[in-house]
C-alpha cells in the first residue's frame, strides 16, 4: 500500500504516519470476528432473563426443540461442561466469575438463561421466543444511592493524620461527587465464531486480549491451551469492555463442541447494556484541608463503587490521589456495594476518570473558597516526589502542561466572577483540570522476518483495537531496515503468534517497542552475517560489522575498506555494486534461504531494578470553554485545549487521534451518558441509541492537542508512555468547572442536566 511522502527511516519514529491498515478498513477488506462465515456454520441466540433477581422455577424448551432447523438448546439443566475460573489461578481473567447456565439463580435483568442453536439466525430467534420460562422473582436492588453501605471499608495510601489535619485546617472543602453507570458502546458489538474440529478449538473473537482469552477459555472448557486458538485481527474498538471474555464466548464454544459444527453468536445493542460490562456507578466524598495561602494540609478520599452480586469489581477511584498533589496527610478508603446489575468492567481510564472528576472538582471548589486562581492553586501544590510511595518520578512535567494550556486558551484574560465573561451575546465559562495515568512496561514477545520476496514480516499475539498498533510495529521495522512501509506485513491478533500483551491500561506501545526493536536488530545482524559468509555472495569475505542494511539494501559502510587502498591478504574488496547496495532478497536467494528471522522480548518494568526505583506515570491537563445561553437554557462545550506529558509520541497522527477521541468521550461523560435501571425489574430502560445519549458531530467542540516532548527513558529506550486512557481523565471536571464559571451552578453529580442549570441566576447580556 503506498503511504505517500514520508521521512527517511531514521526519522520515522515520532512522525505522523497514516495507518497501514487504513485501506483494508475503508475498502471493507478487513475481516472482523463475525465476518467469518465457515462451512456448515450455525447460529446461536441467547435467551435473557426478564427479571432482575430470583430463580428459574421452570424452563420448558420442548416446543423450541421441535421447531424447524433447531439443533440444540442449552440451559442450566444440560450445561455441565463449563468450569469456574479460580481468581488466584494464573490462567487469566474473565469478567463474570459465574460460568453461563451454572445454576437457576438470576442475579440481574438480561442474564443469559438459555441459548438456541439453529441452522439459520431466523430459526434460532423464533425458537428462542418459543421457550417457556417461569420465575420465582424477588425485588432487585438497583438503588442508586450507595451511602447506606455498611460493609468493610479498607483504607490505602494512609500517611500522616488526615482527620486531625482536617479538623485543624482553616479552609476545608467537604463535598460528595457521583458518576453514573456508563455503558461501553463500541461500533463493533461483541461476538464469537467458535469452530471445534474434534480436537482443536478456534475462536474468532472481538477481544482486546487474545492470549488471556485463550488461557481463560482453555481453563473454563477444560481444554489444553495448545488446543485453543483465538483470532482477533481487526476490532471495532472496545474501550475496556473487550479486555476479558464474556459468556457468549463460552456458550458458542460449548455448542460447537456438542454439535461438531462452527457456531456464531452475537451480542445485539440492547444486550450491550446488560451483558458485557459498564463503568460502574461511583459515589465519592472528598475532603480537602488547606491553609489560607492555599497549601494543602489534608486529603481524604472516601468512595463507594457499585459492583454486581457475583463479582468483586472495584473502580479504584483513589489511585491517582496519593501522588497528584503534595500533601502530608492523606487517606483513601473503598467500599464495594453490590447491586442486581451485570458485571462491571474496566472502561477507558478506569478508576482515574471518575476519581479525578471528584478530586479536580474539589480542587476547583477549594480555589473559589480561597479566592485563588485554580491554575495557581495546582501549581502551588504540585508534587516533586510520589509521596504515596516515596519514590522520585521517572519524568514529570505537569507544571508545564498547565502553563502551556493556560497560554493557549488565553487564561490571563479570564475574569473569575461567575457570568462575567461574554462573547457574541453568550456567557462564557472557563475551567481547568489535571490528569494522570500509570505507566509501565509489560511483557511482550515479537518476531521479525526478512523474507526472500523482499518483504518484512512482523508477528506478535497482541492486537490492534483501532489505535494504530499495526502501524507502530511497521514504523519500528522500517526504522531498523529501511524497507518501505508498503513492503512490511504486520500480523497481530492470533494466539498462534509470539505472545503479546492485552490492549489495556495504555501499556501496549511501551511494551511492543523494545520487543520489536530487539527482533529487528537481531534479524538485521543475522542477515548481514549471512551476506558476509555465504559463498557466491557479493559480500563474501567481508566483516559483518562493515555491512549495513539501508532501504532494504545491503551495502558496505564507510568503515569498510575502499577501492584503491592497499589491502591485507584475503581482505574483502568492495565494489561499486556492494557500495551502492544489493537487495537483501538477492542474498537470501544466493544462500538458498526463505528468510531470516529473530525474536525479541520486552521485560516488564517490575523486573527492572532501576525502573522499580521510580514512580512511573503520564500527566496532562484540559482547559475547557463552555457557552451558556440562559434565555433558552442552552449549554455547549465550545473549546477544549489538552496538553500532555506522555513521554515520546511514536506516531503523532495516531496519538493526536487518541486524545481527540478521548476528549469526545469526556464530553459525553460530562453532558450525556447515564444508564438508567428500572427499579421493579432492574432493566436498563435506555438500552439503545435512541435513548442512551452519546456525543454526536453536532456536539463536538473545537479540539486542540499539544504533546510535550520529554522522553521517559526509564520506561523504555524510546521514552514512550501510553496515552489512550489519560486523554479522558480530567475532561469532565474541566467542563463542570467551566459550567460553574458561566452559570454559578456547581454540578457534583454527572451528567450535567438542564434541570441543574435552570437554577442559574446569570442573565443574558
């Protein structure tokens, strides 16, 4: 695929490179999980519970089993071949601890209680509707308020005496903030095609972690890992909801094993709201103590996180709190509150995104109490060291993020009084919030092969969830070999490849870079050795260290002997041909080799003695502008300036797109998104795109992204850290602070509602 004009190989890292897989997606050539239509394929359709709590009294599938095309009906009475995954087991991680159809208990509305497999999708749907089910129903608990929780409240990150410091602080903020259930809504919904051949199971999945998925499915189904293959070559995004397997994967696999035929099972849009995860509801009490000059003396962050009846999922809202600001007295406590809802799952920026909404909102309220500029308050309390772990930061330029963002939006022109800024007849509000996210280097293995056809093949069992991983691998291979991008083939998303990381936590890029670089360098070194030692090679007799691979050509370097210089006996004599370069494919042909390959590995940062001495994080901030028209109660986010210290950006085009997309999700979090549960049955009542509001093109503000260029060499040799999660952290509190500045209404419970803003006393100009 021709990419157009690009810099030379040495400069391609850090450049805006178009996606090498772009044409496959725009042409419809890329095959996603449910695009795999195998011979003799049959279809599975789930039957969902219509109550939110209770038991199945009876399930009669007699009529369904006799309907045309029906091959199998699975339910708790005949599903005995799915095992529970032990949480301490190193096999992997799943989302729902309970295997599908494990018993007759109902824990949430929409829970899968049966599945019909038929020759066609229409036949499966008709038979699913014919199953007769009765229940012993109980009242579901979907109570929104989490504060009545009386369970354990473990504390973490305790330092000093925060309660004493709060009691003595001359200025205190004590407020409660809440974030609602938000549902993952990627363009591609979840789905599985399972194919059992009598010994081996192949799963075509929409998965953010094919290696973990393979390990989990092998353990759940009792099949050796070597006999399970998971393929996810293209994924229509996941936002965390596809990190770990969901029940449809087990159901499809079990049906395929029973029928000895491929089975396709998809999750529809309504099921996305009940069966495949969500960001859980949180309720957070933040108490900040400060002296009159604005210096923090105490932080107490107590939060409740909603989870399901069967799953111990905690949204770690306090994970950024211990190090973002300097404060001698601090504590974070957690309460996990069970409700009759489906299992929560990580969602973009888990923990940090809702946690920073509370912390950064409280910082804005503290600035107002102190009559202090909110940027100056943050700069004053910036931390020089991770006071939670007492480690130095590997690289931290958060102050520069604030000063750069303030300059871009023109913060000096801001007047602090509510409703005091006007433009074109509209009231303008400005707000700011900080952001942070953990950085790490996780294990990865990758192979690089120089092939006889002149192409380079890169292989790794990680996956590209739409963020540009294919292209980053190609950039590294191009940088090391000079082979044009349109002659580099990257193979991902298949457990038959060298093991790679799960696409979560913004850690894939920092993981794959060392492995891909190591493999590329070793493959090139081996290629040069072959050129120097193969009889008949134009380079035969040369020293390998006097050769180089550039632009796909092997040639003698400036350090090698040159024509016209007296040579020692037997020393290699360069020719015009060898100095100009010979394609490596020609050398492979002469050596009668199909290719030369090498494998590289990334060792995790927790095994690196030097990396363990540092606190590894990325940082950033958002400056948001809103327009408020009180005469019609119209609010619009008009501008967002985002500035990030994320180390070196490998692909500026893909990196910018990541932050832009995250900011759009942040607008959705602030203004629109909330999943509502009907209290009688526990059903998500706005489980569709007509009723569940997301940001559309009409809602988009002007977005501006700036990356500070400070490579973090503690993380990896490129100095790159992840950026996918941090782009969403801090967007919502920047918007709500801007809303307060424009309207005088402090929104502490997301999303912002027009009903909230009707309280504003700010009048139009």
